[in-house]
C-alpha cells in the first residue's frame, strides 16, 4: 500500500494569479494520464499556497477546478511552507498507518525532495516517475544520442509512452533526459542509445558554459570531454570550499558541461574567472520540450503584423505615427525616472517613503518591486497577471501585462528581467576579511542590469497606452513581461515559456532588453542584437528577421549608433539571456543590449564596468540614460510595428 503526495506549482500544474486576485491552475503535460493510471492509489497534496489570508482557500478552489474528483481526501491535503521536514512528517502521519517509505512525494523542487527524504519518504522528480518511486526504482539523468536518420519528433513519440522526461535539447543529436531503467529500455528498443548517468534523487540539472570552448560535444568529443572535466573540477572545488554538497558530472554539452547539482548547492553563484554574462542555465524537466510549438506558430504568424504600413511598402519600418509616439514617451527622462525608483535612488512608488535596496531573487525587496511594477501596468489599463514559481524556497513572480486584441493570430512580447544581483562585488565582514555576497543584506541596485531593460519595458507600455488613446489599434496582442530570477540561470523565463508552450500560446516574436544603459565615456555607441540560437530549425531564420527589423529601426533612430547583429552558433549570447527560453520552444526571439561582449575583431565591450556589483547605480559614470532611450525606443518601435501598429 502506498500513498502519493504531490506538489502543485510546476509539478501538477502551472499557476497564474489573475487580475481579480483568483488563482488559475493549468495541468502540466502527461499529468492527467498519470493520475488516470494511478486511480486506485490514495493521493494527497503537499503545497505552499503562499502568504496572505485566504491563500489556502484559493489554492484549494483552483485545485478542485483543475483536477475535479482527483484529490478528495481532505485529510491528505497539507498546505504550508516547506522549509524543513515538518510538513512531510505531518503528511506521513496522515497516511493512515502507511509507513514513511510507503509514502511518495512527487515534486520538481530538489530541496523539497530532500526534506521529504529526511522524513523517510520516497520521492519522484516528476509525476511520470510516481510508479517508479512507489516500486523503489531509481530515476537517472541520462544522455540520449540520436543516430543519423532519427529526429527529435521520433524521440518525442517514444518518450511520451514511457518513463522518460526531456530536460534539455543540446542539439539535433544530443538530448539530456530523466529516465528510469524501464524508460531507458523502451528508448533503447526503439533505437535511441541511452547513457545512464547519476541518480536524480535531490538534484537539479544545470548547464554551465565554458568560455572559449569553441565547439560542440559532438564535433570534438575528446576535447569537449576534457574541457568538461576541467570546468567540473573548478565548480566542484568552489562548492566544496563553501561547504555545499558536491555536484555530479553529467558529461559535456555543446559549449559547456552538464551538472547534477544537489539541493542547497548554489551553483549559480559560482563563476569561473573571465566568465561572461549568463554562464549558468537552469534546466527544467518537461515532457513537451521536444515538440517546439513555436515553429508551428511561426508558420502561421511569421513576419510583420498584418496592417503594418511599412511592411506593405516593403520597408518594414515603423510608421511615422509610431515613431512620433515613441520619441514622445520613451525618453531619457522617463527611463531615468523608472531606473531611479527601481534601483533605490528614489522611492519605489512616488509619494511613499520606501526605497528598495536590492531586487535580488533572495531579497525581501524583490516582492515589493513586483507589486510596484504590477501596479504601474494596471494604471496603464493593461490586463495584469502574476505568474508564481518557487526557487530556493521562495515564492517569486513574473509579471505579465497584456493589451489583448480580439481575433489576434498571436502575441508580440516586449520583455526584460526585473531582478538584480551584486554577486560580483567585493564584500568584507566586521573584521575586514573578505566574505561572500549576501543578498539578504547587501545592496544590489542593478540600475543597468536590468533596471534599464525593465524601465524600457515600462516606457514601451506607456507608449502603447498613448497610441491606444489616440485611436491606434494593433493587429496582434501586445504583452509586456518582466521575468524574475534571471540571474539564477534564466529561471523565471524558463517557467514562463514552459507554461506558455503547455497552454498552446501563440507568440509571434519576443523582444528582450537586457542591459541597455551602459556606455563608457568617450566610447563609440554600439548596440548588440543577439538572435543566435542553440536550437536549429525555423527559429533561426525567424529570429534573424526580428534582428533585422530592430537593426534597421535603430539605424533610422540614430545613424551614429553602430549596430552589431550577432547570429548563428557564434553569437556570444546564445543561451545567455531570457530570449533563449523562447528559442528552446521554437519561438522567434532577440535580445538587445549595450556593447557587452568583445567585437569579432577582439575589441573590448564598451558597456558598464559595474556589472554585478553594488556600483551598478544611476550615478555610475557608465550609465547613460540617453543611450538607453535610443535602444528602448528602437526596440519599442520595432515591436509595435511587428504587432501591426
């Protein structure tokens, strides 16, 4: 006899806080089939509904609506924080005499699984593996090498039928998965070689990029394996020095290494000397990862929005009306004001005393910034939803604000990340000795990274509101999205894109702004447009087309700006900002930034020199609000033109 206990958020369902404050849950792929197959097994819930009065009631109502008749035993439903084994002990006690090892906790969060194991429970990292956990069969991280002539759709069709869940698509030839021994056997019989690596247990998967690796794991296996070993050695030593449990090597990945990181090991805070922005990527399990729904959406909705006058004339450039509205609203003054509030230079909300010290995902002020940003979007008349997810034991939110167009074929997204970090700064204890960055107490103003991009998204929303007030009508829906926990490995955008794919969302294109205010004094103004994708196929050309539109718009806005269009596998930002979470799903996306990386000729970047330090403030000599307005204005104009204005 076994009793199954499920986490809700991201495990059973994707959650959204609706504009009216209600909670909506949308079941994750394969979950319904798992619950049907286990109809005779008692089932309960162990979930944190979040703070606030009525949170548990809202969660219970949403659970009942999403899974009617599935979780009917109130004695097996446990609401509360999961910051230790206590709630898991209570769940075992409610299981009617079933011993602890007869109880199974199914949850995506590795730390929560670790607490459940402390309570004696068995665990599964995904509902697909619930039966394996009940039967005491382990689940492994595994590498699948696709033979020539076999494609991802064929692999997807087989994986869908067995105990296997994709985690990362490295290329058309290499996929990282979670799989039980049974799942591996099924895949092998279907002609897909499987290399079982480490047990999942209380671990999560990460891709750590190796600067200058210059090749893929398939192209040079020996070299890639050697570099992977060296990078793993550095990471393992750094984690051990901080007292964290050791990570496990899962083998080379194109451009880096796969690691299985145990709960409590903050690998996202470990950076090799010379590491470039975005060297760490969190990997999430998803049965639908191989399907790339964005490719189908792109076939239906690719190209500039219907009704774009520039597109009709062949130029593709924004109309005079859009350009005029952008120049009136996306200004140096407006961006400077937004950044001042986001970085703590001014009160977060005008007329109130509170200033933020940090927007780090682990800082208390992060939630205050979320509320202020959601409030500003609501003032503009947009439909605002918050997308909750959990990371390192904290509930975080992405913020989405949409102008929905009835009958639209798709949505255009203008995005940035709202969180900050100062993990690259130097800190000392009371005795003057060096100490690690502490996000709970240390300032992380993040004026440029990514207060500037967030300000650009706010200004873009203000521009759309102005155009709507003057009678403008886009042909596509326009969505403004601010992602949380980008600095932890693209976590917020990963959750957002995964949920959007599961829902069948139609996204025509994503315009990401990540660090747009950095310009060293006297330097030539250079803007980088990153369209490069690690995912082959239609997403490559579609993203290049978005990059072309932004480049031509930038040239029209300010001919003095040098534009660097970076694409293909040589793009140094492949996988390094939130646009990559959409590439992974086949959606067209670009990231636009200041000059962060060196030029192809080797010239150093001219962006901020205060990257990830407490010096990233509005007063930083490299912070240029006028330069930010040029970039944000161009991105806004290009995105609104793409939306059909």
